[in-house]
C-alpha cells in the first residue's frame, strides 16, 4: 500500500503536495471543500518514492476523473501556517499547469474517507480569479501574469 509523504508530530505537521491548475480553453478548474471560505486547485499528496509529475496526473485523475497533460511547472511553494488547533503546519507544494480535452462544466463530488466531504468544482476565467480567494494566494500572480516556471516561493499566512 502506498504511503503519502506527510507526518504529524506533537509540535506540528508536514506534507508534500501536488496540485494541477487544469486549464480548458480560457477556464481554470477550482475546488471548494465543505463550503470553506476559500477555493483551491485539485490535487493531493505525493506518495513515498513517487515523482511529483506522475503524482499530479494521478491525483487529478483520482480526484476529478480528468486525464490531463502537463504543460509546465508553475511554481513550487512552501506554506507555513497555524492549523485550527494552533499547531504549526509546513507544506511544500508543486503546482503544475495542466491541459485537458474536455468540456468545462461545473460539478460536485462527495467523498467518504472516514468523514463525508463535499467538493464543489467550478470553472472560472482569469478575470474571475482576480476577485476570488483561491489559495495559495502566491500562485495567483503566477497564473494571472503567465509567468514562467517559478522557483520556490515561501508564503506565510498570518
């Protein structure tokens, strides 16, 4: 059985994550989980020994059933924040621009992994991205300005 690259300690937690910025025509796919006050991009954990490029394609297929192709690495982002339980959290995320040959239609997926979660997926334009809270916020500038591959961006949420 595959093991995700993540761990929890008494004094904090860490995870290695991949996300796909899936683009179809002029639209980008975003996800809202359980009516959170923000949106994110589809993705998930990297498995031990797994390449991040393979991981992002696997996660997007598993999460939203989309077969996609990698166009480029958009950014590698370190996130540091305090979880709801006041514990420190450290995440390193690889964000890839993906293309897919599908019709962009909004949809909802419910998953039960010991806890029922509802994901609302929505296709938006870059213009709509400007006014939405889509995280990590450090990626928004990269997407909106069509920037080339970014080196590590460190982002600390206050």
